[in-house]
């Protein structure tokens, strides 16, 4: 198994991956540097990949690195979370969240229902990366990540606090209260996950990422908490 390490230098975090005759895939453009005998490849996109790429920010083609050595990915004021898949769950990740994974992890795409994705601000055609199988996955996060268990219930959040969910949770949008009372509550539409499963939630950003965002209006992905 490849070794994924999140290291912190000068208030920034980055993912280091050590390979021993192994292979990983990363988000397109995520590489900072590499050392050792590592080969970089990428399969050619098909017509479906080109169409989906034109409609969404989620790239279907991701570079693969194989061999023996060390890979350092791009650093960030935000953070990264590494989780291990054991073959039991299929995760649906929010756009821009996937960062890297072992080649044993199966990558796919999931399209949300039109109206919930539209009211969430993602448009009518919202494609999201899925990960399943066995192996390590690193995700892009603005702060510490907590795995929340949802058992035959629901979780409601304001903004893009949920970074990913398992298949057993369905996504929808709801008002915080009734139509007339919602403006008095002061909350916009809430993102709702219903069913049984797990959710990756980031309740708060790292302080330096938060300060940078407040000063510049920019974040890792420009709209993670909108």
C-alpha cells in the first residue's frame, strides 16, 4: 500500500505520497514535484469525457504515477484528509474535493438530480466524482474533517460544509422553516442529506485559510463555503 502523509510547513499543508512499485492517481495539475523512478501517464479522453468536461469542473481524466519514489502535491492554506476505503462503501465527493488516490480505488462520476443541484447553485447538470473499492484517498478540505454517522435520519447544513457522502444518503435542498418564517430565521436554503450512511464534514476552516479568504474573497476552490 502506498503511504500518504499530510505534512505542515510554514502554516501550509501538502500531501506526500511514497511509492514502492505502486501506482496512484491525482487531480489534474496537483503535482508539485517528484523524485525517484516514477513514470507519469494519462489515458486519452473519450467523447463522453469531453462532453462532461465542458459541462462541469470535474475532470474525468486524471494523471497516473507509477514506480518507486516520493511525490509531493501542491501545498495549500487549507488542508487535506486521508481516508481508507475497505470495499464496503461508495463515496460521492463534492466538486473539486478529490485530490489523489491509490490505483486500486475505482473512480467514477455521479450526476445529482436536476432540481436539488440547481437550487444548490451547481446548475442543472452537476457531476461529482465517486470513489469505491479498496485503498487510500486524499481529499481537498478547508479545515479538519469529521466523519459523521447518519442512521435512518437526516443532517441539514448551511453552505458547503459536507465534502462527501456514502451512497446511502440522498441529497436535497430545503428551507430552514416555512416559506413565511424562513426570512425571519435568517437562513437560506439548507443542504439536506437523508437516509443511512456517512458524511465527511468540515465544520470550520483553518484560521490562516479563513483570514486569507476574508482579506481576498478567495478560497481553495473559490466557493467551498458559499
